């Protein structure tokens, strides 16, 4: 696990200070050593910050070079099946000085510069490979988008790339903020690839390959489509296959030359990973969870403790105060290269910081909800199928208006129920694209329209968001609509929200996080399975729970989903109210051109009074404004 950055500039290399600045922006990702490589004739420059996980010797140093010095590789990630691939290569005459996965990847690249082997890799990765003999640069990203890779075309036909936005900016001469990105951050809470906050910068999508040759950039998918046929015919067969695939996914992710632990949140997903790690490991498994003493609504430590006791782990509880989380906001903002409105980044930052004091690698339960149907919005997606007559009846409009009027403070039990009701009634919208989008959006139509400088633009902006989400659905069969939802999340919000958060917050402390639920062998088996196995009535993750019921404490069998929440909505009524108001009052970038200051202040006042809950919408706005003031004070929004 590492950080990578570099550029290709046919006119020649930039000053050495530029590459040094790029390295300085990623060195927190790899504190165990760094390296540079340049080819002045071709105008190629690579830099790499190393976190030692596999092969701790200098033989695994990067950039890794070919014997003739013509080709080079820099790589961020882990390839879990590298031992099998190395055996195949050795049988074909290859020899290796390093025992790690980087050397195996480099040999595969050297033998096949077109990278036709990518679909054989089981892992998480982002890498750059320069093939000197053909003067070709290749950038590749893993299937799910666990590891980030962003790039920007350069004047004169070049290209720059990096793991994080801060490492790209020393190469870029001018930047402008994208209006489409503003729309996405304020409606979804994240910016969807290939877009970024800057018009001049793009994100490589999961499973994409960029090729530069002779001044021309091409980007295409290397990722095979999801299977459409289930490998099993019965629920019992499905449970057995899930157990088999996930057990092996955990096994390969425990392999490392450094200490490995498990994030144990108290939820079902991390409990299953812990149980399988305990079965597989030849050592006592180390688990880590956070507690919030005196905060019963947020404290899940008793569930984590029950799992730890059941499986005999070496369990460490990291006590936190909600004030600790709130105080991390400036630190988290430092590591965010573009606006990002997932407030769970705050506790993830602290959990990673404390866990890194004990281990270098941590396993997580990320991806289980998107694979097995764990969020409330999946249950809501079936409401239309249950009540198809309701959205087109006069009753629907009346019900929707009445429910939208309910006070919904999410921090209270009743307010939380009202908030769910509002999102559920929106998920019954008669228009299919809007029905799907409404559950994922951060605000309703009226609130979003109020935030815009020209509210007449809100309809077109919301339509673009609906189209974005719909474009990832594929072609769902009527009997398998839930799986279309899951595929959309897998291609969109999982990489651009969840995995972005985990990468940035964990690598801020040089902690490598691995998730067994992202193993492509498991994903390909589960994604086409019958959706009713995943969602049984309103019981979410039914298949997963039934498959592992014997390794879960009884208190977890029917426990409702609870995210890694922090009370930003409450804070913006109290200790963060002044912070939010000052950001709005002092902004000189967005208000008056893209956004309405009057509408933003009205939304904040309405939230503070408790008349409405604008938690998600306001946090997205605050994230946008805070990012701009810290990271782009002199950058303007592009016209049009």
C-alpha cells in the first residue's frame, strides 16, 4: 500500500521541485520510504511513497525498473493471488529478487504491455506502467475502485496522475471549479467519477485503463460485466457458496509481513469478518472498536465485545468523545482533495489513527451492504412493487404533502421515524428515475431549489442527477429490480463515497484497509443471485445473516442496520451553527453566481429551529464551502 504520482510531458521534464512537491503531497501514505525515477528523453517522471506490507526488504523498492532501465512501475495496493501468479511465471522461466506482489505485477506488465492480464488479478490496485520500447504509459484501476487514481491532460499532449488531488496540483497551471460537480456534491454528497471538483481533472473509474501513446489519451473498460446467471439454484446452495467464497477472501487478506487486525464495529458485517479471521488465522486475531462512554445512541461497544468474546479475539476498545470527533473536522479537511460530505469520515479518521498505533493492516466489512442489500433504501425500493397503484392515485399526493410537513429531527426516535417516512414516500414517486434517485439524495426538490442562485435551474440539475444514477443500473429484469439497485451502488456510491472515505482517512495514518466483501469471486457469485434471498420481506441482508448465523451472537441476528453516524445535524443547531453561518457569510466564490446566500441562510435557520431536518444537505454545503476556503481560495467556478 502506497502513494503514487507522476507525469509524462513530451516537451521535457519540469523542474525537480515539481516532482518533489508531488511526493510531499503523498508521503503520509507511505512513510517507510520513497523513490523517484525520471526519463529525460521521454519526459516521464514517477514518484512513490512506500508503506511496507509485503516483502519489507529493499528488493521491493519502487519505482521498480526493468533490467535494461527502459520500463518502470509504480503501484499502490495489494494483489492477493500474487503467489499463484508467481508460481505460473516461475514455471515459465521468470525469476524474482523480491518475494512481494510488486515484482509479480511488474513481470506481468513487462510480458504483456497491453495489460491483458488485469482480469486475473484479485486485489485492490492503482498503478502506472511505462513501457519504454513502445513509448506507452498505462494507468490502471482495480475492479471496485478501492484505490484511487486521478489524472489530468497537460498542455502539449502530456498527462499527469496521482493517488490524491494534492499531488496533482503542482503540475497544473490553471484550474476551474465544475458546476456539475457542485450539483453532485449538493444532491448526492459526493462527486461521481469520471468527474472531479475541477474541470481539468478526471478520476479513472473502477475497472478502467488509460493508455497514453504519441500524445493521445484513450480510456476504456477492462472490467468484465457482472454475470447474469446465478451459479446456484437453491437458498441452501447460496449459503454454502457464500461461506466458502468469503472464508477464502478473509484468508488471503490476512497474509502480510506486518501485523494485521480487524475493525469490529458491532455490526453484522465486521462480526462475520472477525469470526472467519478467527477460524482462519493461526494466531489470535486482534480486533479494534470505538466506544462512546455516556452516549448510548452512538455506542455499539457492547455488541463488538460480544463478538470478541465469542471468538476469543485480542480486543482493544478505543474510547472517544463526540467532542473528539467534532474537533477532527479541520484535520479531516486537510486530507480531502475535493468536497466530500460523508460525515462518517470523521470517526473513520480517528478509528484509523488509533488502530495504526497497533497494526499496519486492518480488515473491514465494507461492501457487504451494497452486495447483500443492507440499507433501508433497498427495502424502500420494493415499496413500489408492493403498492404499484398508490403513486398514481390521488391519495399519493395528499400523503406526500402531509408527510413532508412532519418535523423530522433525526437525533430523536420519533424524528428519525418521520425522516424515514419522508424518504420512503419520495421513493414511491410515479417517475421511475426520480423514484430511484429520491432515496439517495441529500434533500428534497424545494430545499435544493432554494439553495440555487437561479432556482429555475434546479429542475435541469436534478434531472442530470437522476440520469447519472439511472445510467449505472444496466437493464434490470422486472423480477430482479433490487439487483439493479445493487449494481448501481457498486459502480457509483461504493467507490465514490464509501471507499473514497476509507482510503483517504486510513491512508492519512498509513493504515492499509482490506475488505473481504470486495473479493471479485464473491461478488460475481452473489450479484446475480435471486434478490429475494437478499431481502426477505423487510429483513435486509437475509442471505448473509442466515449463512453465518452460527458465528454471530444471538443479539446480532435481527439487529437493525446502524451506520457509523455522528450528530452533525445536532452540531449545526449548536456548536457548529456559528461555523456554518460564517462559511456562508464569508463566501466569495459560490454565492451570487451558483448558489443563493439568502436560501442557504434560510435553510440553516430552519434547521436550527427544528422545524425541518436539513442534516445531509447542510453538511454537503458546509463541506463544499470549507473545502473551497482551505484548498481553492483563488479558484473560480467555470462559466456556463
